[in-house]
C-alpha cells in the first residue's frame, strides 16, 4: 500500500468467496470508499454484503482478491486493521450480563486504554449516546434502540478511523433509526470517521449515504451517489399492467423492438419500460404493444427513484441488465 | 432522543488515522495474529474478569454446579457403603474413597460445558466483537481456561468440605488436599480445552450437549473414580491407563493418603499438564476453523 491510496479508506479488489456446497457469496467484488464519508452497500439478502464486511473486518478470508482498510492490508496485517476499526455486526455484540458502562470499559481495555483516559472516554460516550441513566444496568435489560446505541458507542471507545455497520437499523423503530443515522452522520461530518454501512432499506441509503454501491450476486453492479444512480437510468419508467405473466412477457418482447425503449423488464404481470421522456414516448410504447396484439390494462409514467435503480440492478430484471450500458 | 444527538455531534473528537504502512505513533507494531505479547497478557486478564463478573451476576449457576456432587456423595456414599468391605479396597470407608472421585468427576463435568459460553457469544455477536478487536486468539483461550481453573478450585474445595462433613477423612492433610484441588484444576482445564475446541468446530449447542453427555460418564466409569481398579475387568484397567480422568482420580486419591507417593502424583500431574497443552492448542487453532466458516 502506497501513500497515494490513503484517500481510499476502504478498498476491496476482486473479492471472491465460495462457501461449502458451492455457494458463491462473492464473485469479484470491488469498490473504494473515501475518508470521512458514509458509504452504503445496498442489496437484497444474500447478495454478499455481510460476507464483504466480514472480510474487511478480518473475520473471514476471501478465496481470492485483496482489501485494505486505512491503507493497511487486511489479509497481511489483520492485527493492525483491528486496532483502527470498529465493527457492529447484525447481532448486538454487547455482553448481556454486563452493564453498559462495563461493556464500554471492557472494549476500551481490549484496545489498550487505561485509567483516567479510559474512564473519561466511557463517561463521554455514555453522555453522547443518552445512556447515562442506563449506564449501571445490565445490557440485557435495554430496549432495542438503546442496545443499538450501546453497540455503536462500544466500538467507538478507541476512536476508530473506519466504522463498519452491518444492517444497523434492522429491527429499530423509525425514531430509533433517525437517531442512529443522526449519530452516524455526525461521526462522518464532525470526526471524519469513514463509515461503511450495509442496508437493504432504499430510503435510508437514498437519504444518508454519500455514495451507494449496489451489490447483487456477489458483485457491485452499480456505484455512485443516489442522484448519479438515478440519472444513470436515463429518463422515466413506463409501467404497463397486463392481464397475466404470459402476456407481460409478450409485451416485454414487443417493447424490446421499440427503438425509444432502452430497456424493458417483466415482473409478474407488470412490465417496466425505460424511456428517455415518458409522456412523449407513451404513444410509441402503446403502439408497440398493440401491434403485438397484447391487451393493456393500465399505464403509468414515473420519474426514476432509487427503487427503480434497485429493481433494475438487483431485482428480477437483472438478467436483462447486462444488455444496456449504464 | 433528539437532544442527545445535538449534543453528540460537536463533541466527537478526531479519530486516530493510522498512516499506510506504519503504526500510529506510540503504538508498537505486532504480528498479524492480532496480538502483542504485552497485550495478550492484559487481554486474558480482562476477559477472565468478564467471565467471573458474569458468573457473579448469575449466581444460580454456582448453586447448580454444587447440587450434583452433593447428590453423588450422599447417594453413592449410601448405595455403595458396603463396597469398601470387599478385599481390594484396602480397608477404609467408601466415602473417603469416593470423595476424590466426585471432586474429579464434577470438575470434568462442569468443564465439559465450558464451550457453551462460546456458543452463546457466537449467537449474541460477542464472539465477532472480540475477534475484530486486537485480541490474540491465545488470550481468548487463556481467559476461558483461567476462568475454568479458578471456578474449579473453588468448587473442589467446597466438595472436599462437604465430603469431610459426611465422614470422609484426608490423612494427607493440607498438602494432600491442595494437590487434589490442583489435579482437579488440571483435568478441568484439559476438558475445557476439548469443550472449547468442539464448540468452535460445531458451533451448535445440541452438538456440544451430545458430546459432553456421551463423553463424561464413560470417561468416569472407565477410571478408578468410583471403584478400585483392582475390582474391575482387565480391559477396563487397560483403557483406564490412558484415561486422563483416571490419572486425575488416582493422583487425587494418592495425594490425600497418609503417606502419599509424591512421585506417582507428580507423573500423573505431568501427563495432565501435557493434556492441557494439547487441548488448549487445539482450542486456539479451532478459531481458524470457526472463521473459515464465516
């Protein structure tokens, strides 16, 4: 790792991992996350997000590929990586029978912190995360939101340069989610902490992540800011509702021959067609379907959302995704 | 809720950013196993404290582990009272013969559950938290074994007291009792290593329960823990020769005799120490297997 790569705080290069029974979790996954940003790995369950985080946090080893965190090679120097990262897994990670304060103190001690420095840091975090009143209660008595806050506080004791969170908002109520995202945004903005978060919540990635990488079948299929990803879809989507799946497939084939349609995908009895300008292309779209003799139940035009991006890259339409160039 | 993150954001201090290829100032570098020798030493103490604190928080566990040996002592003591009259026991009463056996069996039985704590840690995410912290795998094993050793010493002392209360005698005195506690700690730590190893390999509560229950009783009855080996079939004597439980039971029983043969106790203790090294090494290496499955 040379000094020129220090701007990329997290870097994954061609990661491959196959589990027992030929389950291919990662298939050449690569990305870079820059310092002081929130980087979201967005994808459905089983896409390879958790495996990626496990490799980056030194828990698992890839079959092939390389990765670095804060410029340190994850495979060659896992011990060094561990001292500069904080990692919150999908499970809590707090020892249930220890109090909030004891959990924080233990984590700090394991990172070599001692005495007044450690006590001050623990008190500071308990205050910041609203856990003062619960500090002397066992973690098993905490509510879901409190426990998540404790989880994040715990991995911040040693002031990590890079923070990993695997599906951190799963199971939290809306208030808990907003509170957690405020904390993460604050960390990235004020402290310059690089935050890598995995999520399958589109709206969260859309709202809070500086950059989003869409993960599907073990690889990044698209990457950029939410706006970049949406505008990469070029235009609007036209949604056609057909009587059944068979006719939806016929309509899709008909639409693939319409020159103005960049891409068409069938999802059940609905076909989504991607066009440059929805309202102006609508007549041509309908004419194309009509020419094939397929009856249309309803039609609507929508501006692209991250939903469309997601469906386009990670949904059932993925098979056709390779045909269009983003 | 909202007041706490307005307070949060301005207070967050700068993170430590470690420059590429070099450790942060004031921090020594260490090998890629994730442990510095000094840190390893401190980490195992911190983690041992954690287990002790947890035990203190759930005191019912202590109670449960004492119930069983009391039942063994009272039940077997009464049931086999006449056994000691059979030639081959060399006189003395059965409770005196039985007590060291129960001490060893209980030590092994409790230790066979040690891996449960690992499985619980895997399920709560605590294991991954530790493995992503700069803690050596050796420290994780050492902490668990130290904890098991400490609790076994306490447990054995209590069982010896109960045995004494029910009529057992320890002609060897304090030195003998200390040696008995010592070998009970050795067999417990060796067994804890096996349990941890197995927990990391299988990662399943049910598998550990199955293994523990199938292993502990045969190991106990293929030893001189409850019955003098002079009274059992020859093949059991042959098996017992290689059974660590028999090493511990024999060493413990000899140690509390009036004129113990310390050389025999010593060689048994030496074999047990070797077993500890083997199982602790296997348990530490099993973290690799656990992580490969992740």
